[in-house]
């Protein structure tokens, strides 16, 4: 729709700017709070301009955590979160792309049955199967390990389904041409399917990176040692008891740190991400 | 280069039979076209030669060796697909080189072959481009290049020109012929377009619903169609088919619409039989009413510039057979009737029930 009506233009801009402010304001407050001292935060009203404790606050949380709440250093939490946010999407992508390849390109007995099995698990997110999953992980002795943290989140019906849908848009003739050229199934997979799936993989990576980074319930259950905390859990553990007892400036600094990597991934991979969701390079 | 033999080939999907026993010997270096309406099983037959479909019955032999159970890559053939099927993420060069790379040819050899194919097809300047950056005709040539570099025993084409516009199609037809002349590779070409078939084929197979209706050189098929199906499929507009009954000891055909046509030779065996009289539109010529064999009521006229196509019906109330005539020059036939005649040697007879050709000795 291309219209040139000044009033319409004004109203739409006003709405957009207002929306941006509403979304951005809490983030701004978080950042300001992370640069203040505890006393400054507790004054009413809280100052809305950055203070001068930026380096001190960030240095403290990165190396030593809070004094009243959890003592785990946020540096190691960021590392744990990063492991989770990388292993989960990479695992998911590798497993689902080969499952989808098998389902689309091979005729094997009970092929549809397996597809529907995978598909049905779409209806069972982590939260629904969390108790049995926890039991399994506990019995395997994987509590407080990276394997325990990531493994249950790697199986993914959504990603398998997405790849299946994408593969079905690849013309059959392409597979046949590869067959005529003498490419076996795995050769076809690596030389043709994989390169064509690049954008889909990138889009999935972005979504799953954020999903892995923001996991809350599962890490809360399987990590009890401070050294295994992820950043999101770390924030929760920093908050103890009453309002005044918390070092809000440090909590906010941690929150800012927790927001950065997903934001960075989205910004850096935006081009790929949009391409993967929108166009199909066939 | 090799000969290709189809021996009583059948194909079924489940319980549905699609190809009902087709046989043909394709000679070494021959250019054969399989032509037929959409859905008659041309692609299926070609894909069985390629090894992309299993053969349900009969044998296919390439170069004397039965290939029924060989993988496509072991048959030494190359195929050009209707949608080109180029690898979208590879350059033109890599598209052509891919098959050779898999076969483990030395790099230098691959380069020579790709460069030579690119030269033949005038793709040398485009080697670095992706398929998406090419026009339809260029993509088509890349697909052909991919087949050429393999230097296979047999080329298979599945309607490779049907996605091109009319002008490009004519040009590519000429290029295909030149290419065949140059390489001399046995070629099986599938199309639904009878003009393509007529112009390209050294020999053609006209297919109908999974049967080979007729196999022969284009002019042979055009001149002596084996059935009403072939008569209607080859030639444009199709051959006129006028129902009638043989009478007077098999010497005269009485058309249902009233005309009376003498046969060049009597067919006493068929006296009293219901037959179809076939005459091609281009063999009809205007004449005096007195000498006319057919006098259709004119429905409409198409002016093609050099020719005029006249369409009409036989019989007083337009209930008789349709008649089309291709007349030379400009024709004034707007009074509603058109008196037409043809020479006896241009008439064909077909059995009204089976549609099979009846020879007039
Ligand atoms: N995989 C399949 N399963 C069942 N029927 C098929 C299959 N492929 C093709 N057919 C049928 O076989 C017939 C011939 O198809 P095809 O060889 O593609 O025709 P053409 O190429 O002459 O247009 C068609 O009637 C089509 O419906
Ligand atoms: Mg076809």
C-alpha cells in the first residue's frame, strides 16, 4: 500500500515511536540501574541518567557475583549459557536435518509411522515431560553436567518438520539429476541438500540459540551447583528475600549481560535469518 | 554410442498398468522421438531407460547388455530434464563438472571437457554464473552441457523445450539437430509436440495410452498413419475423418453426410463395412460444385497470410463430420458453402470400429 496522506503518515509514525519507547524504556532503566550504586537505586525516584559505577558493577558481577545472594561469578555463568545456547541449536540442527533427509528421500518400512511419531512429540514441550525427563537424567547421573543440561533439549520435532517441509520443495528432478550424475544418497546430501539448506539452518540457529540461552525451567532443575548455573538461573539466585536486601545494581548488570548475546546473534545474523524465513533459493 | 532395445516393456504402479508392452529397436546413433498426448506414458518409458523407474516386465538393453537391474549411473546415459534440474548453488562450470568429479576423472580432463562443451553451446562467457542468473534458453543449454561432458552412450531428453518461448524453441530445435549431427550420439527425445517430433526425428514412436501406435520415419507416419489416433495426432489441423459405408462391391464409399467417393481400387472384402475416410486438410482443393466430393457448410475461416484455414461441417443440418481445409492464397468462401475435392491417392481408409488403417492396393 503506497499512500501519501500526511495525517496518516503522522499517526503511523506516532504509533511506531510510542511502541518503540514502551519497549525500550524498561531496557533503558535496566541499563541505568546497572551503573548506579545500591543507595542511588533505592532513592525515590530513581535517577534516570547513568551513574558512574559502570565498571565497578560489571567487574564485580563478572568475577565475584553478588555479596548477599549467589556468589557465583557471572563470567562462568555466561560460559555455561553459551555452551547451552550453542550445543542445543547445533545438536538440534544436525539431528533433525538427517532425520528429515531420511524421511523425505528414503522409502523404508513404517516411514510414515516414524514421521508421525516425531510429529506427535511437537505436542509435548519440555515442560510437559519434565518430570520423567528429570528422572531419566538423574538416573543416568547427568545432573550438574553439560550433557544433562543440553541433551534433553536437542531432540526437536519442530526442526525436523521444518527441514522436511523445505526438502519437499526441492524438486524431485534435482535428486534424479544427482542420481544420473552418479551421486549416492550421502553425496547428494552433502553436495546438494546441505548447501541448499544453509539459510534454513541459519534461521533455525538464531531461533534455537535464543531458545537455549533463555532456558529457565530445565537448568533450574538439573543444576544445583553454582559452577553449573546459567545466566538466567544466576539472576534468579541473586534475588533473595526482601526488596531492600538485594543488590539491584548488580542484578541489573547481570540482566544486561544476559541480554547481550541473543541481541548480538540476531543483529549479526539478521540478513540470513530473514532470508531463511522468507525466500527459498531453489 | 550404442543401440537401445526395448523388448515388450511393461510398467505398472500397483495394480494399474501404465505401459502395455512396448518394443522398439533404436539403432546406434539414431535420433528417436517418442511423441504422444500428455499422460500417455512417454516420460515413464524414458525414465525406465534411464533407470529412474523400475521395469515391471520385459527387457531394456543398451549396447546389447540388459540393464533392467542397473543403477542409472552404471548405464552410461545422460538425461536432460524438463525443468532443467540444475544445481542452484553451483556455477555453470560446476554444474557441468559435477558428474565428472564424482566419476573421479582427472582435473585436467574435466577442464578440457567442460571447456569444449561450453564452446559448442556458447556458454564460455557464462561459466562463472549461477543458474538463477541465466535465461531459460541458457539454462537449457547448461542442462545439455551437463549431458554432453559425460560423453555417454545415449542421450535422453524429456520435453526439454516445452518451457521455452516459441522462437527460442525453434532455435533450440536447430541447435539440437546440429549437436546430434556433430556428436552422433544415440538420442531418445520425448515430446507432446508433433511439430517437434516431425522436425527432429529420424524415426518416431507415436504413443497412445501406454501403447506404441506406430513406429516409423516422420514422413512415413504422416503419409500412412496406422490408425485414426495417429491420423488425428500428427498434422495440424488434424486429418479429416468422415464416416461412411463401403458399397457397390467395395468400389465406392458413401459418406453418411451424402457424398459419394470412388476408391482408386475396389475392396470387395470390405463391402458393406462401416469405414472412416481420411483426407488431410492440405490435400483438399476448391472446385466446381459439379466435381465436388465434399461440400461442407463453412463455420469459420482463419487467415494465416500464406494459407487460409476453412472449418466447416458436412450434412444439411450441420450434424455430419467436421471438415477442415488448408487452401492456398486468399479464398472467397463466405457464401456458406465450399465445394472441395481431392485426388484419390490422398485418401486414407480406417476401420470404423478398431480405428486401424485399411490399405487400398
Ligand atoms: N508414481 C506414479 N504412480 C502412479 N501413476 C503414475 C506415477 N507416475 C506416473 N503415473 C501415471 O502414468 C501415466 C503416464 O505418465 P507419464 O509417463 O508422466 O506421461 P507423459 O510423460 O506421457 O505425460 C499417467 O497417467 C500418470 O498418471
Ligand atoms: Mg512427461
